[in-house]
C-alpha cells in the first residue's frame, strides 16, 4: 500500500475527455494499491447526474467518486489531468457555490501534481495565487508540448474498464463529428453537407443547427453509434481521445484537417493505441507513482 492518498480533481464538463482520463486513472491507481478518489466539482451548467451518467454509460463500474464537498487532510495529494482543471473554476468563480470554491481551495493548496496544458497560460498563474497553490509538481507530454514543463508523461486511456460496445441501436449512422463547443461546431458546418448520414456530438447550446442530426452528451455507448469518425478540429488539440478509441476498436477514421497543424492530433495520429494497464505503459505510470510517493 502506498503511503499517500490521492485526490484527482475534475472541473470539466461531463462530456469532456478530462473527466474520462480522470476516472480511468483513479480506477487504475486504486488497482495498484494507491488510495485514490475522484473529486468532481460540477460545472455550473450541469448536474451531478450528468457526470454520474457519463461515467456509468462508459465504464463497467462506478466507484470512488465524490461531488462538490470534500475536506482533505494536508497530507493528501491533489492531481489534475490538465491545468485547465484549475483555471476553469477560477475564470468562472462567480458561478460556483461557496462550498465548491472552499473544496477547491482546500484541495489545490495541498501538494499539487499538474499535467501540463496551455489553455490559459496567464490565467493559470492567477489561479494558482487565487487557490493558494504553492507546491506544484509538473508532468508533461513533451511530444505534444515541445516547450512544456515537467517530466514526460502521457495521458493513456484505460480501456480495461470500458463496457462492451453496444451496436444494438436504432440511431446508428455512418459518420460521427465532434461539435462540443462553438468553434468545433463551426468547422463541422463547413463540411457536413458532404456527409448526409451523420451524427454530431454536442451539448444543448444555442449555436447548433437544427437541420443537422445531433447526439447530445452524455451518450450511452457512443462507440456503437457510428462507423467512421471525421476529425475536423482546426484548433490546438492536446489529446484526441476519439482518435485513439477508433484505432483501438478498429473503427473508421478520417483526418479532415490541415496536416500542418502540430499538436496532439498530429502526435496521436502516429501514436499506437493501447491500454493504460498494458505492460508497455508501466514506465509511463511509474512516473506518476514516483511523484506521488516523493511528496512529503
């Protein structure tokens, strides 16, 4: 049994990849004997049920999840799978409850392990001061962030806890698109007419075009709904999960973006898809475990 207890903090929307990476690593760390909890501080637009359903729809179990209120001891370690998990609640702090902000304050002032990202570089430093974060250990996928900070660490999907893909559905279509924010949706709109049999993964927002076929987050067995994923993101993409999921489950994939963009999309396009628990990834997870154990 490892000496330090770990709290993985997630403040993303319920359909975002960081929720899934957070839950998957929580599960695996517990399997390795590290007492780990996933602390979800819900986005103001979404309920606890939205998050619970997103997890239950995808995985074979649902455990070690705590919502919104938690009082850690000073010896517990906080882990965020992306710096945005700290900056997002800071930027929208007026929309969070007092108890949510107190929970984040208590968690983020503990020893903090942060996986590097560049969503809000200036605001990240402001958020560290706001949440009184003083001891930060950086990890970074240096293949994606060439000038990033921290030891090399890749976010890898834990396929071992996925539910079997359910293909028994009346909503199946050929092409899947990702439109979970306005910018993503605008890029999809430019090409969607060429893909009549489509589904666009979205949240219920004002910008969506009712003439299109939409799949609203959270989704039960999204991987069973389509044949081919069409990748259209034209903004920096640090860790495209759907690309890896398609490769792992041998689904079709169309890389419909500028191939000169250098980011997680171009890196993951050339990176094999395997499971977090595979032996080939032991060196990678050992980096995280070493940092957890080195915290005094």
